[in-house]
C-alpha cells in the first residue's frame, strides 16, 4: 500500500503512525511513518508556541524524536491501529502552553508483519473552542452534568465536594477518588475530599500526606511529561511510571495501586492540585479521561473561588500580626450572641487582657520588638484558649469570649493565663473578667470585664511606676 499517497489525500495536517504489536498484548515502537505536506510543515515551520523538540522531519522515526513520550498519545494510536477503532480527542498539553489540539485517530486497513497503522490528524487552536469542548459522548455528558448539578447545591462547600467525589468514584467503579490541594508557598498538600469503596484495602490519603509528600506530588508534573494528564491502565504503563518516577512508583504500588487516572487542576496557569481515580474499571479509562478533561476546569474554578473567598474571610476576620481574631469578627460575634435566644441558659465568660508596657518596649526597643511582644502575648493566650475565642480588640488589648463555661472554670483559665505568660519575655497582662449565666448578656459582661481590667492595670502601675506608658 502506498502510504504516502494515502496520507496525501487528507486536507488537514495528517501523518501515518505505525504501532509495533508484540506478543501478549504488549506494545513496541510507535513511529511516524510519513505525513502530508501540511503535517510536515507543522514540524519544520511551526507556528509560534507550537514548536516540537526538533524542526526536521525524517520518515519512519519514533514519535519521541518530536515530542516527549505521551502515554495518552500511545493509547489512542494503539486503539486505532491495533483495535481498529475511530477516536477523537480535544485537549491541551502541558508541553505547549496555550495551544489546543483537535485530534482524530483512524485505523488503516493495512498491516506489515507485526506493524499496524493508523492516521493521526490534528487541528491546532490557540484558543479553546467551547463548542468542541461541549461535544461529548453521551456517558461523558451525563457525568459532567451530574458533577455540575452537585456544584450548584445549597450545601456547605466541604459537604458539596464530598458528594462530588463520591459520585465520581461511583461513576468509574474506582476504589479511591481524591482531590488533593497543593500550596506552593507553604509547600504543603491537603486533602479537600476523598471517597473509598467498601471493603477496600486502600486507606485514606491523609495517612500518606506527611511533610515530605509535597515533593512527591510536585514530581507529578514530570510524570505527566507534557501531556494533559496521566492514564495508567496496566503493567506496561506502570513500567513507564517506574522509569520516569521510581520514588512515586514505589509509593503507589506499595499502597496497593494498580491503575490511576491523574489529572491536574489548574486555574489559569496556576496549579492548585490534582484529582484522581485509582484502581478503576479499566474499560472506563477513556470515559474518565474525557470526563476529567471538562470537569477539571469546572472544579478548579469552583475550588479557586472558594479558596479566594476563604482567604478574604480570613483577612476580614483575623488579625494579620498575631493570627487571632480581629475586632471586626469580635463585633460580629457579640452581635450574634446578643440576638440569640438562650433557652438552655448557655453561659458566657468574658476576659479582657491588656498588655502592660507595650509603649515602653516600642519606644526603647523599636516597633519590631513591640510586634514580637504582641505575637508572644497571643501565643500565651492560645495556650489556654482556642484561637477563635481570642480577639485583638485594640492595639495592646485582647478580649476572650467563651460560651458554655462555668464561673469556676473561668477563674482557673485566668490564673492559667497569668502563669503561662511568665514563659514569654515582657508578657504581662492586666486582666479583667466577668461571668454571666446568659450569653445574651455578653455586652454587659464585656463592659464589666473592661472596667475590672483597667482597675487591675491601675494597681499594676502603682507597683511598677517605671513601666508606666
């Protein structure tokens, strides 16, 4: 068969790929046999941003001469050439940023010994074609719609994402599905949500997410190696993983991993984490990939928006210097307690703790030392109270509001604060406290505690006039 004449009959950029079929279903070399003029020009005269590894086409060379090894490309070529299937994919690739590929793989009814052939036709888009992205097989469309509907629920974000990941696991008969978030600044990972099948020997991702795991997750970019995801189905694919990333291979297989579809979650150009399906039904590999290709953008957008809102909430509710809650959050909490009914007689305990001598430290040692003193004061209070119970009410003044506490326990906590503060240099509090049987009387308790704090401060400066600010 004249393969050159055959491929020249295609108007779009098209090449012929040969797949070496070995015994026991194994795969040998994948070679680009020849291509039409449009395809060869795409290699030798590429558009800016679409360059390959080399810009000289040589017939019948392995495709890895032109681009880094891509398991997804090999999978599609194998299915088209050997299994005689017609396949289409629309995806972007990490190796070429900002470029989308509309790819068609068609079987060629010709074989040479153990060589099977397919055509690979591609169209390059420098912007995502939303119409093309929305043209999905029925099963993928159903999956995407179900995930989108979950994201529109009125549930809290954590519960909503838990429902999403459980649905994903059920869609693909996977033993484990997970969304792992990555913080590049802190170099930490966190499990946003995960789902495990019944009776699985796999365990929670939290059991592996130790201090060193960020480096392993960070290495997945190299494992994906320029494609848009990693699809591992069998021992052949695992051998590629072992070759590229032996450390993660050992981690994955020792955790009883057999196969995985691993997909990055990116918002714009920023990587925020990964989603994966592990030990899934291999027959659904293509469906998983196509589902993740669409939902990864939707999930990444939802997660990024949530993280932004959470960050804004932290900025609006926490004191940046000390990390405890700020005056704004204190006012909101007091308003809420004041307006709530108190049918069960829930009590409230209030403490004002004013830092003695801060002005003197600022004047004599500088404001950096004063900031350190404030941080240490907050640390001392955090040894006795939860962070969300502590408020920086003013420059050197902290307030603590605790509900459901007894008067005796409140007194013990005050003594604990005085004892703990001795561990920190120059941390000395003037303290006022007040207990009330009803949390709705929190404003009155605050006023009384504040008055008592100023009386305690007056007595302190009578004993230590040299420290008076």
